């Protein structure tokens, strides 16, 4: 029988080694897996985390392994490229940091063995991802196992899969379940035993056949459907390879019986019923850990997503740990699964995109939670060309070849024209829109989606990303781009009202459930992170926006007062916002009722006298929430945004009255001929490419400029770090000097972004 031995304990690790050691290196650092070498430098900002080759080494004694005929090493995640050496000989290579791969060692196994793995997360043109707004943590960051099997066994080399594929089809009150297995080295006289088990382990169907019968169909009468969060019922399919009554090998897979479709007018339909997909996206990393997570970390993430009330999760931008897909099956979250074909199309990496898609589908085919395969994310950032389109056509066909039961999708960058032929390739699409954060305003989101739906009524559309950054900065007058928790809450209030009331949207996914590592980012006063999460990077604090979603999506009665970290305020009357999924909220100040409100939108706004010290309490049904508010004479500096290590601060910038500066929005500067000329000359100097039509490698078309127009020039140049472009202080000062020569139009008021005024 198959036996699995975990190999996570005691590896020797080196970042300095230049070659594969000939013997076990006792002078290296000892680590346990999962492990990444970027847990610190990949989260501290500066875009300077180590990207290169590191080595792991482990001693393995044959006497400590279970006795069997054949042995395989299993790597559940090695980012991004790995070469496996066994006793000095290279026995395997894998490119792609997020999927499982295996290597056989049967013939090379000796009494004493040295296993060395070189792992490389360095830059190249052949392995995705290479450009994206998150840290590419290097390392053996998931489990490493040794699998011992008999000579005849279920295939361990079929694209890292489990050796069994289960396809249920619901027919009335029953289900037909096709079970396919993949075998290696079977012999005449061997047989296969198949069975389907319910949740309690009871056999509901069985089949016996010869070993060459690798596909059977069995029936589940009176089937219990998998119905998302409402009823995530799971069955188990088992297959045993037998010989003379002895079980040689056994595999199993949990599965769910459900039907679904995506309707361009009605959205997502599960088991014949409308089932709105409203949820979040998730990155897998954590503060201080990087991507080297343990099961309890995945479980905590799942608990928080379910507390929010989400019905769906987009697992971006790569294949996640199998354990998290298992949790999605168990808890009923509908999943968008995707590969890291992201941001920058690389003609030399098309084979790698295909390989990663093939592994994603084969390894995760049985998960009932997964409903779409994502082909790419924001890949047309620099436009679409013939090679990009051809790659997508090939990936789309491959996905349907490997899995005819699920549609394909893409996450489309905001400035991609809705008529682009790229959008006609997948079955459904979603857009990444940030109106109200990266340019534009919040009111633009719903009308844009309506225009798309009206133009293409037969193409299902969703929103794959939307969000804005929120940190522990505070103000009573939030404005776009201020990084305050208050603006983030306001933004999500507006987006919830626009998105959740449009039933044709097949899915909506907040970007992001959690703050995550993005070492190229130096903004918001806490470098090295993207702070669009509804929960902080360490999972310790749920931001106010978290509760806005809980109010709309959760059935658990609650009430939440926003701004509880903003306790000292200067105004005589202050606004207090309350979220609840109950219809009526009453607010009290020092035990006296201020107001009682009813709202269908779950958002309640109260004007509260701010005098001395006030105990504020919100009551909704039988649940309460409260905090202490304090009147102060001057605005506390602890609430003002303070950039950390900024190349240039707003207060260092000369801004003559009536003239432009770096503190003005790009859109206002581009309204003048001179401003347009200066900006594109600046872009040309940065990129050293032609006529200033690109910056950081992206085409500066009308849609891109419209999107970026909401940034001040100072903030825009700070964000260029995410694309690998560093702007020096003297370059910024010279650009500011030139802008200071351009008179402002009389109807343009000076921008106060960055000034820190509440």
C-alpha cells in the first residue's frame, strides 16, 4: 500500500552557496519547511528583496523509509524554478512556483542519500510571473513529501495530479458520477474496485472491473447537492488497485454534486437558483511569514472570509495551497482559480503559461468549489498584440480540452477597451476597476458597467478587483487618495450600493481581503505592502470596511461603530457611522439617545455633539457596540499621514500661488499644452523609449491617462516603484521647477493631497 512520509524537518539552507554540495553541508543554516528567504526583505519596501538562487539540502536514510517498490519525491510548492539533485545527479526540474511536482528516485535510492534542491526566484523571460504588484517569495514554502508505492500504482507523474478525476452530472434527484483513474505499470490479473461514499462513509455505489477499465460511471440516487455556503455537502470517490485480494494502491477524492451556469442577465445560477457571488480576493502571504504558511493560517483566513459573509473567493494570482481549496469545498465558498499569467505578456513564456494552466486544472479538477479557470490578469496593460491573442486562444482551448464542465475567464485591466478582441476569447469576463482610487470617482463604477452590459448583453461581466488603501490614518473629511480608514470605508459603502444592486454581475471580488506584501510599494506610510485589504496583514485588525460587507452579506446579527481608532476629534459636531445587518439602529451618547434610524442599505449616519468625553453606544436588536470619544482643541498629529522614507515629501515642494506643482493632479496638468509637453518629456526620460508614449513600459493611451489622472504627480511617481522605475529626488525637484512655470487656469483650485489636513 501507498505510504507518505513528510520531509519538512531539518533542512540545511544557504543563500550564499554557488554550487550543489557533494556532501551534507553542516555549516549551513538549519530550517524547517515551509520556508521562504523573503519573509522579511520581501515586505519592508524598497523593491530590493533578494531574487536569485538558494539551496536546500537534506540527508535521507533508506532504512528510515517504508519498504516498497518505488519512491517519489513530492514538492507542493517551490518558487519559482527548482532543480532536484539526488546524490549529486540532477533528476528533475520544474518551472512554476505554485503547483505540485514529483520526481522518481527509485533506481537512485541508496542506503545514505543527499537530496539537494536549488530554488530560483530570479528574473527571467520564460517563467510567470515576472511583473506584478506583489512579492515573489522564493523558497520551499509548502510541504515536501516522499511517497512509497508498489510497482503498479495510480500515476504520480500525470502533471502532479492525484491519479483520479471525478465528474458528477446532476440528473433530476440523482447524479451520474464518472470516475476516471490514471495508472502506471499495471499487470494482467489485477483489478480495480470503485466506490462512492456519502459524508458518513456509507457506500452509496460500487463497481469492480479489470485494471484496464480506467473509467466507470456510477449513480447516486436521491443525491444531496453541494449548494455553496447553504449546504456544502461532500461525497468521496475511492479507487483501489487490487491483486489476488490484496490492495496494492488506493486513491480517493472528495467531490460535490452541483449544477451551475453563468447567465449574462441573471448572474450566477447554482442548482437552478440565483446565487449571487459577492466576495473577496485573497493573496496567500502573511506578515513575518511570507508565503510559508501552516494549516492554522489557512484556517484563520477561511474563518475571517466566512465571518464577512462572502459567497465567493478569487484565489489570486496563482495556484493556492490544496488545503485552502479543500477548505473552500468544506465551507461552501465558490472559487475563481487562476494562473500567474499577469501584467506583462512574455512571448518566450507561453509554454510555461500552458504548463501552469495544465497543472492547475489537473491538480484541482475534483474541487466542487471551483467554477471558473482564470487565464490571465491585466495582461493587456501594454495593449494586446497577435502573439498575446494567440496565446489566449490556445490557453482557452486547452482549458476546455482538460475540463469541459467549467467556463474560462480573465481579469481585465481597467483601461482595456471593451471592444478589444481579447475579451471575445474566454467564456466570461471581469474587469479590475478602481474608479474612486486610481483616478475618476466612485460614481463612475456602476454606469461604466451598465454601458458594457448594454453594449454586450450576451457576454457575462463581473468585477474582479476594486478597492482602495486604508491604514491607521484618520480624518473627519476623507478625500480620495488620503489613505485614511474613513475614505476606505466611504469608498466601499459606495461600491457596495452600486455593485450589489446589479444582478447581472456574475461575480464581484474585493481587492483584497487582506493586506499583502508588495516590496516595490513605498506609500501610505507603511512601506512594502499593498493596504487595500479589509483586514490587516497580520490578521489582527478588521478595518471598518470589513463590517460594511458583513452588514450586507452576513446573517449573524451585529452592529459596528466606525472610527473607533479615531477617538480624538476637534469638531463641535462629529459624524458617527454605524454598520449593521439589522434594520434599525439607535445611537446613545452618555446614555442619552441621539437618534434612531432605519436603513435598507445597512449604513447609518449620526450627527453627534462632541463635548468633553462622550461614551458612544450603538444598539441594534440585542447587539451593541461602543467607544469613548474625546473633544480636543487641535488635530492630533498621530492621525496624519506620514510617509516613511519618501524620496520627497509634499511639504518639501515649492508651490507658488497660481502655478502648478507636483502636488497637483495629473489630469489638471494635462489640460494645458505646456503641462502635457513637460509630462511626456519626463516620461521619455524615465523610459528612454521614443516619444514619451510609454512610462514604466506601459502605453500612455487616453484610457491610461484617464485612469491615472486622479493622482497627484508626486503620488504617481511614488507608485512607479511597483513597475521597477525609481525616480530620484533631483529629478522630482527639476520636474517641480518646470511645473512652477505653468499658470493654473482660474477655475482650478489647488490640490491639498498630501497636506495631511483632516
